[in-house]
C-alpha cells in the first residue's frame, strides 16, 4: 500500500496539530525574533555572556577523561564492524558520560548544558556512532524531558538509573509520521480502571532503540472536543524496555553512523502506568518541541567539532601536498576553500556557543536561536566536509582502511562525510527548520494584520484589524527605514564596527522585506516557501554575523586577537550571500520552477529518464529484491534477522 492510498492527515489537520503544539507566547526576549521584526537588539547578546569559570573547572576532569577515551577509541573498527563494543559503553558509563546533565543529587555529573555540548563536540570530532549513542540518550532521550517536565517521583524513579548508564531513546517517528506528527498512529488507550494506558504501534528509526532500557514514546491518546472541534491528542510516556510487549523488530543500517543502535520498535498491548506520563495528557508534541529547543543545541556544537577536525585535516594536507611546483594550499582555488573553512568554522562555534550561553544565562527564549543554529551549522559543516574531500583529492574519496593498507595516513574524510549527512535530516530537517523559523518570523505581522490582507475578511474585520495594528505600524514602519541609533559607531568592535553598522541597517531591511512580502502575498505568503526561506536565510546569516562579531570581541579582549580577522572574513562573505538573497527575494524564476516540478511529478518528462538501468522496474519491488538476495547476508542468512540477533 502506498502512503498516498492510506488515510493520511489532511494538510489542514497537519497544520492544526502543529499549531496546537506551538509555543505561542514569548515570555522572554529573543535576539533572533527581534531580527525578523527588523529590530537589531545588540544589547541582548552583547557583551557575550561570560564563561562560567567555576563550571569549567568542575567539568575539566570529566572532559579530560573523555578526551583520553576518545583518543584511544578505534573509530575505524567501529565503522567497519558496525558495532560499539560493550567494553567501550561500560567505560563511558563509568565516566558518567550518560548522566552529564543529571543533577548530582540523583548521582549524575550535574554539569551544565555548555559543558555537555563541549563533550558532544569532542566526541563528534572523531566518532559519529558514539555521539549518536550519547546524544540521543541525553539530548532527546528520557533525561532531558524528565528534567524539564518530570514530577519529583518520576525523577527519583528514573534519574539514578539513567545516571548509572541506562541507555534511553526518543520514539516519535513512524512510517507515515516523519516531519508530520499529525500522521502518528501509535495509540495509548486508557485501561478500564484508568490506572494504565495500553500502548500499541510501531516506531521507526529510533536511535538507541535496539539497546535502550528506557524510551520516551509519543502516542495518540483519545481525541478531545474543543468547541465542537475534534483535537488530536499526543501524549509522552516513559516506557521501560522490560515491559511485556516491547519488541525490537529490526535493527536498521545506514549510509553512515554504521554502529548506530537504531531500530524499528513495536509496542503490542504494553501496559504503561499513568504515572509514567510526562507533563500531562495531550502535551506530548509540545513536550517534544520544547525538549528539542534545548536538544537542538547539541547538534550545532557537534557540527562545529566536525568543522574543526576538517580544518585540521585540510590545513595539514594543503601544506604537505605539492602539485604544479607548490603546496596546493597556495593555489588560489584551494586557498579560497581554506579561508572559507576557517571563517565558517569560527562562525559555527560562535553560533553554537552563543545560543547555549544565552540559554544558560536564563530569562531568554532560545527556540529560534536553537533552530537557526541547527539549520545553519548542519548545512555549513556539510560544505566544509565537501571542501575537505575536494582538497584531499582522490585520498578524500578513499577509505581510511585502504589508505592505511598502502602505507598512508588513515584520514577518514570519506567516513566523516557518510556520518555527517544525516545532520541535515534528523532533529528537524533543514526544510522543517526553515518552516519553523518562518512561522515565527511572520507571526507578529500575521497576528496584527492578517485580517486586513485576508481576501475573505469582512469590512468589519478589516477595520477592526486596522484599528488594532495602526498604532503599532505607525511607529514601527517608519523606524524600519530610519536608524534610531544613527549616532552609534560601535567603536568598541574596532574593525568589526563596520559589520555591526551593516547588521543594524540590514536588520531593518529584513523587517521591511518581510512586511512587504506579507502585504504582497497576504495569507498566501504561508505557501511561498521559496520567498520565506530566503528571508529565513537572511536572518540566519545576520544571526551568525552577530554571533561571530560578539565572540571575536570577547576573545580579542582575552588576548585572542586573531579571532577578529576570522570574524571579519566571515562577515564579508556573509554580506555577499545576504546581498544575493535580497536581490532574489522574490525569485524571478520561482514560478517557472514550480511549474516544471509539477510537470515532472506528472511524468511529463519521463522521457528524460530513458536509457538508464532499471528503467522499466518499479521502485519498491521488495519481492524482487529478496529474490535477488538483497536481503541476504553474505553467508546467505536473512539480513534482518541477523541484524536483530546481533543487537542482543
Ligand atoms: C539515522 C536516523 C536516526 C533517527 N533518529 C530518530 C530518533 O531517535 N527518534 C525519532 O523519533 N526519529 C528519528 N529519526 C527520524 C528523523 O527525525 C526523520 O527522518 C525526520 O524527522 C524526517 O522525516 P522523514 O525521514 O520521514 O522525511 P519526510 O517527512 O518524509 O520528508 C521528506 C523530505 O520532504 C521535506 N518536507 C517534509 N515536509 C515538508 C514541508 N511541509 N515543506 C517542505 N518540505 C517538506 C523534508 O524536509 C525532507 O526533505 C531518525 C532518522 C534517521 C535516518
């Protein structure tokens, strides 16, 4: 049965579910939110929140031990065998690496989010499978929502186990519910006595699922009636893998992260105590979103770690490799790549650490910064890996094992590329991150002026909306044209001051541009993803520039003067990208491209696919694949069962 033939949620249902789960209030300020409103609130991020020296001293012994461990880990072997040896997992447990942020009173290390992301950056710089194990457990697995939403009783029951190293997993995705949780089919039905919920369903791609002791499972509980409207309820449960009916159906294998413990997990009449509900009935999706706000701070730090590792590899090789009479790093094409890599790596770290520092500071709403950091760093890091592979030439494409066999350094750029790619997909794909950011970017205008531009509004609604919004727009709009801080020179930023002045001007420009887009398209703007996404990209570039500048200033005050030239180069490049995005904001070719895509979907250009292998074979012909042995191990055994057996 194809996905299209199943009763999937309609677009409206999908939007309703997402809207119901959305955090609508902005209790605390956010620099990024202000950016999209055309207001450059430098005071919210500058001076950069200072490092917590006491915390750094507390974290040092653990980070040193983790570094020593990572230096010893044989990542090539983990990649080759597709398994993380139990002895390594035990070593991590003994170090407290599964309870980094769990409070000390529950036997965790009690370290901060900043120390945690630094640990994950360190692990990512060498081993994707290990970081998946640790991070799925702690960024999205049980400890994080437990810390945010757990009752005291739940904390007492689960934290000590988790701190000792009970592996945990986060189970949201299903076959039809990837980016769209409205399609969730796993159900949790209250038992007759109301003390339990009976869980039934199947979760896909659950990281750590094959090894987890504890899961956070998102399931549909009975719909509720809200003013005559049926509202889907999604609830989060803590599920123990030992509960009867929990089963690992398949262990899944991927392009990279070869030893990730990821699987299809089934729940058949699993009796889960009501006490295991996290936060409250119907609050599961919101819980997932709030958990991810902080959870998403990890991945950008990991991407920065990967960027640093690539920079190190590219720098060494570009010095060492001589072609056409000089080191390749001196040929301009390669030099350009190197400069970009260094500047972008600096910006990635600036983005990840600023977002985390603002979170640590408290009284700050991190949701947009975290989403921007996830999207920006995962994409920037991907380009860095691609450039590193190019600089390494044929050696970049060759496996580390093969390089070693012929006596060369086993530098695993090929593995890094395989391991890294998923970062643009999980924890919210790049497109979903852009949608999430765009939704918040236009929210204020939609709330204020939606009824004015909505075609179906009555005259009365239009007038009411105008009365509500006019006072705001009378001051907001003119001041998006004229700087209110004209006299500010931002001289404390030295040679970066010019970029800060640009940021102030361009932020106002972005605010105007988003407003103009809303006036131009009205409610249709929601569907103009190409336009909205360019506006989001401008905002993300502005945030990255701001982060780079405030970090460079902080570092140069501490004596790291070189940071200024990295920030300067990054900003110059970002300004070029922003210029391009503004020039093409309304994408003169967007409509034509959309039409072509629709024609492609209809098969009007199938003729173009002639002359290729498998031309006449339908996709998804699983039976044929099984017949050909695609589901078989080299020894002839069933690959799925083999994998499952290995997982236990
Ligand atoms: C290795 C791995 C580990 C994972 N770990 C976990 C885990 O631990 N727990 C868990 O719950 N899930 C996990 N996932 C699932 C992951 O989060 C999903 O793959 C992701 O959410 C995307 O869902 P999907 O793959 O079904 O893509 P789809 O939702 O089918 O999307 C396909 C493409 O369409 C785009 N798209 C979708 N909707 C829109 C839209 N409205 N507008 C524009 N573009 C759109 C997407 O961005 C994507 O490019 C994991 C996946 C993998 C591969």
